[in-house]
C-alpha cells in the first residue's frame, strides 16, 4: 500500500508540473499550443568525462525508484495468481518428474539401440557377407597367401594386445583421474621421438629394427629401401630372405669382407675388425642402387646380431652419410618371425 501511495504521489506531482507549464490558448489551426519552461537544474552527472545536467524532477523520481521494495512487488505478484495455480505448482512432485524424464531418456536410448541392431542385422551384415570374400580375394592376389595370412594373424594378436593394454591403462594408470589421462596422452605423443633420440646417441647409426619392421619399411618406401645381406658364405646354408616379386630388387647379397680379403692384407692391418667393416661399407656405398639413392634407407642383416652389422652401419653413416638400420637378431630373427625364406 505504501508503494502504491508513493507512485500516486509522483504521478500527481508530474501532472501538476505539466499543467503549470501550459498556458491557455489555441493556435490558428485550433490545436493546443505547448510552451516551454525553464528547467531547474540542481546538479550534473559525469558520464565518461561528460557532465550531463540532471533536472530536479528526474532526480526526485530516481530517489523514489531506489526506495522501491522489489521483493514486496514480487510477493504482490504472487498474490495476484489464482489459488488453484499456486496450489498446483506447490503440489508438483519433482522427484517423480525427474524419474519420468530419466525413464523417457532410457526408453529413447533403447529404441535407438534396437534400431541400430536391426540396421546391423538387415543391412550391414548381409552386405559384409557379400563383400568380405571379395576383399579377401583381392588382398590375397595383391599380397600373396603367405603375407595375407601373416597379416591376419598379427592383426588379431595386435587387437587382443591392445584390448589388454587399454584395460590396464583404464583401470590401473588413469583410474578415473583426467589429469593422469592428459599426462599419459602427452607422454605417448612425445615418447617415441625422445626415446629414439636418446637411444641413438651412442649407436652412430639410425637405429635397430625387428625383422617385421624392416620388411614393412621396404614396403613403405615402395621398394626403394635396400636390404643388404652381409653374412659370410658359411652362414648361408639356412637360406636367404625371400622378398615379394615386386620388391626383389631391394635385396642385395653383398657378403662380408672376411671372404674377400687375402691373409696378407689382413696381417697388415692393426684392427682387423675395423678393416673388414670399412671394406664392406665401401663396397655397399659404391653399389649403383645405393650410391644413386642416398636418401633411402639401407637395412643391414647379418646372421645373429654379432655386432658385425652395427660396425658396418657406423661406417656407412659416418663415412658415406647414409641412413642405416640394423635388423635386430639378424637372419635368425627373420626366421623366428616366420618371414619367407628362399633356399
């Protein structure tokens, strides 16, 4: 009630001022003519460095508005609502409403799941049954039966390993902590380069590869990488790496300098092993395929990783500026990985 009386008082004051500002009379057109009056300026308000004059009437109205009780107005607005509406709102069971919404969402998810299952059963699976044999025939023809079966076995084994690794990381390492997850992702992103750099500091060559990675590197470069066999003659009775026909030129049978150098030359050397490594590396670097293709990797394979390939790799890297890898475990590892062997 006090608010309404105050508002009526302000309105009456405004009407009184407007009536006092007018003079009686009519214009030639018969309309009412309003004459201006001088405003009483009491003070100025500074906004952004500009002084804006504020009339006394406006200032009084601002003071009245400041005294308005907003909560009282809200209570009065509630009183204006019908009692039935207020009672209905107060009687709403919020927990029941939440449960209904949750059940509705679960039902929608169930329907989506059923739709996906129907799509998978009626469309995807029949299509895959038709296409799978065609894809298998295509890759068997492109890769050969041996490489296709080997790939499928490695794929299945890799999938199982990844599942076990994921379960371990999810339950043991991350364990619901997002900070651990971020740290794991960052470490995974940067660790290969960092570890490769640290491990290669003392090697003197690019690095070691397992037999399968060596074969994949040759595949990746389209056969431009070279697999150099540096085994001695007495070590070749167990066969040699058998590359696919399209990669046959990547295999280079060089051998080891011990089979070429005469006993007299060997006796004149202070370091026989270093002499044999340098002699073998010079022959490899002088090959037309290697000499004209220095940007592509050279992969050295010895018999059983006895250090011979690593010494030659250092010579090729330091003396001839080639990119060299060594097959870890040599030809014995090649056979253990069940890669194709000729002879």
